[in-house]
C-alpha cells in the first residue's frame, strides 16, 4: 500500500466512480511516526457513522469534501492518502493523512 498524493487520489476516484463513501469515527485514530494509534474508546459519548454519495477533491489547497443531500464533511491539510483494495469486503479502505500543527491525524473512509 503506497502513499498517494492528492492528484493521484483524484485520479483513483475518477476511475473508481464511487457510489457510496462511509465515514465511521470508530475506524479513526492518530497517526504518528509510521504507526497508527487508535483513539477509539467505548466511553466516548458521541459516535458518528455518516454516508455520502459524492466526493470533491481540490489540489490547491489539498482538500477532500464528502457530500450528500443532508450535509457535507471536509478534510483539510491532506499530505497523503493510502488506498487498500484488498482488505475489506465492504469496499476499498482509504486513509487520509492530515497535518494539524505538528501532529498528523488519520481518517479512514470506506469507498464503494
């Protein structure tokens, strides 16, 4: 699984033409120094599972925006994207790596 830049990810999305993009906060965590650290805790009072039917990608600045009739979600400061097409029966697993100050956050999406 190689790291893609935002332009390569845009090409992947254009070719894939996803019908559904799923964001579930239970799949997300911090990414630091090459190892993913999961922050999920059953004690967290809020959990989100959101489904979107459209994805927009801007290359300057690097932004990914998920959209549906009911709303939208935007990821800023993306410095890399990994796509795993082999590990999930639900669809391709896409991880967006975003810089927030000196810390990198990883957000996982299911693309199908």
